[in-house]
C-alpha cells in the first residue's frame, strides 16, 4: 500500500517515466507471447521457437535496464532525513523501489496479455478482420501456465535488478583519530581543516581554494572492454563465413542474425569501456592551462563517468549495430515484419530513454553544487556552456568510436 501511495503522489515527470516502463514491459511481453504462439503453430521439433525466444533477450534486457534506471531516479524512494525514525531506512526504501518496479512491469505484462488475447480473438471482437488471429495461432488453446511464466520474466528480473542496484551499502570503516594527533587542541578543532569538500578525508590540510581538488580515480574496465570488443568483432567475422545463421522474427531474414553473438560481445565491451572513456574526456578537457569553463565541464564528466558511461556505451552499441545493418543491406531493401520493427523500437527506445534518465539522475546528484555556484554569483551562461562542452566532448569521443566499430562489424558481412 505504501508503494502505491508513493507512486500515486509522484511528480508528473516521474509518472511519465513509469508509464514508459509500463509500455516497454508491454512490448516485451507481447514479443514473448508471440514466440509462444509461433511454438503452438509449429509443434514439430525444431529450433525455430527457441531461436525466436533468444531474439527476445535483447528487448528484455533493454527493458530491465531502463526499469532500473527509472528506479534509481525515483524521488519517492530516495533516503531523506527523518524517514529512519518511522521505520523507513535504506533497506525498506530499497524494498519499496523493487515493489514499485514490479508493479509497473507487471501492469505492462497484463496489458500485453490483453492485447494478445484480443488479437487472437479470445476476447470479444476480432481486429484487422481476423488477419492477426492466424498469425498468433488462434486455432490452438493457449497454455496459461506457459504464458504466465513468460510474462513474469521481465517483472522478476526488473525487481531483482532494482533491489541489487539500490541495496544499502555500508560506508568504508575509518580509523578513529586521537585528539591532538595533528597538533590540534583536543578541546577546539582546527580552523584550517576542511569540514567538507574535496579535503574532507585529509585532516590537517589547509583549505586553499586556489589549489585544485585531487584527481578522481579512473574507472576500470578499459582494457577488458577493449578485449571484449575485439573478441566480439572476431566472432562476427567468423560467423559471417560459417554460412546462413539465425533469422529474425517476422519477414526480416539474413545477415544480422548471424552475428548476434558477436554483437552482444561488442555491446558488452562498449559498456565496460565507456566509463573510462568518459573519465578520459574529462581529463582531456582540463589539460593545457584550462579556464573556468573547461575545469567545470571536465570535473563534472569525471564525477559522472560511472553514472552515464555505461548507458552511453549501450547507446553506442545499438547505434553501431543499426549502422552496420544499414551498410550491409544498403541495396537489398530487406522486408521488416511487425515483430522485427517492434523489437528494434524497443531496444532503441529503451537505450535512449535509459541514457536520458541517467542524465537526469546526474543532474539531481549535482544539484547542491549547482546551487552553490549560483549563490556565489556564477552566471547561468557558464553552466549552460559547460553542459554544451560536455556534450560536445562526448560526441567527439563516442561518435568516431561508434563509426569505427560499425565499419569493422560490417566489413566481413559485405564480402
């Protein structure tokens, strides 16, 4: 009940994000049910139904990723002062967030089931003059346990992933300091020690605003990401020479299905390497006698490298896959079926929405810093210029990377 009350009283933008999660879950659930319909219409032992089910993993993963990003930005489950006193600590808020995510995705699954039954003709009225009924195996009874099992995959995965992402993390233990160990009086704290900010963990160091803050640690993953990208490209090259492979659901057949495994490895490698690349962009912006604008933009990129790096890497992977597919079939004009179009829209839409949601989360995380800069008299044009500079730096870094990966993925397919 508390989760429902928090969901009902949220801001309109929060409700919009939840509705997008419902829509993504409904689309993924409909694809899973269509796979079940194909298996009912083709009872002969074959790998066609299993292959179609494997193709649904990409939109399912994109939906779960988006649901976790929405759960992280939900203000209703954010720890606030005073909530622990009424029994709403970090663990309880994590459970509420998982329940809210489960409710949103379950609602989408129910909508998918209703649309599926309506198209099959199991509910009153047969749309499209019954043209979709034969496609969805309306002549066969629908096994309800199998349908419910498929529809529960996304809600269970999304709620579990949200609980893992928002689990309470205990702070690192710090060694207690003896009074007067650094020459300070045990009765009166030193005024030269920073109470907060970049020197909060360095007792005894004077607070000098003229000196820059210490560099943030570079996120790991660049070597592993590069290795995984290379492995993915090698798998794509090998799969392209091994003859025809899988086929997409719908009427779209041929090349890109043969390199699905390699593309998955490439996407994983980009996701692993993207935070380190984002951090490197921030360091490059601050190199060679930077001004206030470049210092601010570079520092923010370094702090947000882990938060926006992985969604940005997934977007680059999807863009490179779409570019490679367009390059391979530039003159073939493949025929896209409705299920192929729905799956592509789900993957692309969820990845872009996840990146935008992560950007909103990053904006909220630095709200105190932005407010402090405004109180100090910083003009809003500086903040906007820093945002444009960050966007330009990321585009300059990830744009060529996406193009190179797409070209390397398309080279073995056009031969």
